[in-house]
């Protein structure tokens, strides 16, 4: 080898080594050295098909789409229940609501005259994180009890700003019967018709809350909280009241969306997401923060144009078909989360174990959790340990997913749609990977799978203690 060739080999080797180093840097994102900040952005009644990144053709959600592109977009991500109260209890406790008593066969959710709320004996994610020094804020809809002892400030949150239940509750008497009211045009539906209170900590600061501006105020409140608490690790649970009906948008967003008012509302939520991401970046916190976006349950379909879309999934809010509980699940954390499309099964209940792990908090050992640590998937796209989903309605299991397969033991329509209650023996069986719209029953071909699902349920029931019903009692 002459000197020229030797030089060439040397230079090529140096170049390759430096390229490899660069590649390694790209492929192995640096893990946070300190406790990461967590922000959960939780929409209300937003469906699987309502975001640009999940296929909506006219609702523009560039900030959420950016989160999905730069982070992970999960396509098999589930809310803990198909309606508000149990779904929120599931997310914050990492437990099926049947265990905490936050689901009931008598009332599906809490109301302004409900007597109870999330029991003090439950451990919330905020309480977990507080044990290692997190600052914690709940901003937005609570719906786990509006009496003082049940408010966020008594469940591990240092700060609360929000409406403690659904924005259609407290409808001022004498207007019209509930379902009649919604038949009028959107222009006639006014924020002052809903006497919902806005709380700061345990004080009512505005009643009725001005819902025209509530979405942007929640986002702005989150931005302020981040700026004021950036020296410590923080956890913000931002639970928007919208796009649950009644739909309201700020003047800036009214009439901007090709999708109509429902689109205006989502584009205002998305704008807030953009402000939050920008704040994290401007404050130098982005590399050490995890932002999650999802929704509490599927779209409320009887509201027609004022309800969302479950996309290709069957049915919507309140049902145990996929449209009731499968949701967009977007995880953003530059430098930490390995970007990609994730088809593994996950649940909002998993945030409890995942964030506890990332923050270095041990899980409680005195109770059964239904929470899986998703961090190996978030960091390295490994398989999740979660393989199953149980679809409860009240305290009854209506359906169960194991791997790709879902069996329905009971199906039941909701809000006058999707038919009467039917029990199925043998169960209906769908392969959700092949048939996400649950169209083609294949039970007769897979007795083995049905047996496995029976075993899963038998095991679940073998140590199940049903919590005392917290939803049934009203004043
Ligand atoms: Mg909801």
C-alpha cells in the first residue's frame, strides 16, 4: 500500500468513526439526569378520529401533530372507562375504578348534587410524586367530587384552577328539558345558561364560569404554573372541560375551522398545546419534560355535529365498543422518548406506574394496581408488559381484550343509539389488529382464544374487591 492509499484508509476510518459517534448520539437519546417534569393534557369527549395526526381531514391540530411526529403516537391506547368520572379516577389512581368505588350501576358519573367523591384512601399520581418533591397542579375539569374534602387540593395537588365537574351540568332551571335544549342552534346556547363554578383552590372565584374563554385560560394558567415552578420538578394535570358540550370558543377561534364549532374548540385546545411546548422550550425545560395528550372517553355521538368522531372505531362515549375507550395517545419528550408509531397496548392507568418509575417513587404495595410501566416502550420502543384491557360498564365486565383479540360478553347501546343490551354466549370475538372496526365475529374459529380470555377474567376476579359505590348517593 503506497502512502496515498494508507492516507485514504486512515481518513476513511476517522470519518467512519466520527459518523458512528454521530449515529450513536442520534440513536441513544440522553436520559434525564434529574426528575422529569410531567404534563398530562386530557381532553373531554374527544374521539380517536378528531386530530390531524389520527386522520381527521379538516380539523387542524399542528401542535398535537408535531408532538406525535417528534414523539410517540400510540394507536392502541385506552381510557380507563367510557365515561368521565370513572375514567379520571382510573388515570389518577392507576386502578380500575371498580376497585375505588368510582363506578356504579346506578349513576354513571358524579353530579352537582352527588354526596361523595374519590375516597381519601386512594393514592393519586400527584400524591405519589409529592413524596419526592414535585410541585403539583390540577387545572381544568376534576369530576372526582366537588365538596371540599374531594377537591384536588385534598388529593395531592398544591394548586387547583378549574370547573369541578362537566360544563353542561348546573343548567339553569326552566330553560328546557335537558335533551330538548340541545335541539336549538349553537347561537342560542349561551355560557350563562350553565351555572358551573370556577374554583381557585377551594374558593369559587366565578359563577357562572365564562366558558367562552375557559380553554385558553386553562392553557395560560398552565404556562404560568410552569414558569413559576420551573426550579422544582412539577406535575401539571391539565384536564380541559371541552370539547364536551356545550361547545364554546374564544373570539379568536370562533369560525376559524373548516369543521365548524367543534373544530374551533379543538384548534383552540391545540393552540394551547403549542404555547405549553414553546414555554418548555423557552425555559430550557423541554429535554427534561414529558408531555402526554389523550382524552377521557370517546365522542358523545348523539350530539351529532357538536360531537366528535371515533374515526374507524365503532360507537362512542359510554359504550364498550372501541369508540368508547380507545383514544389518541401522544407522548412527547425530546431527547428522551424514542420517536415512532407504537401499536402496543397502553392505558391511561399506566401513567401512574410509568411516571412513578421515571421519578424514582416506589409503587404502593398495600393495594392492587392496574398500572404498567411503559417507560421501556417510551425510551426504547420495547414491548409493553400490558397485554390486556378490561372494558367495564359500572361494575360489570362487558368485554376483554387479550393481545389482538377482543371478546364481548355483553353489548349495550347508549343514549338511545346502538341497540339494546344483549348477552353473548359464546361471546362475540374480533381480531382488533385485522378488524379495528369490530365488524367480523370470528368466535367460532378461535375457541382457544376464548378460553384464554376466560382465564384472564377468572384471574382478575379471583382477588377483586369491589369498592363501596361512591357515585350512587345524591342529596
Ligand atoms: Mg368525558
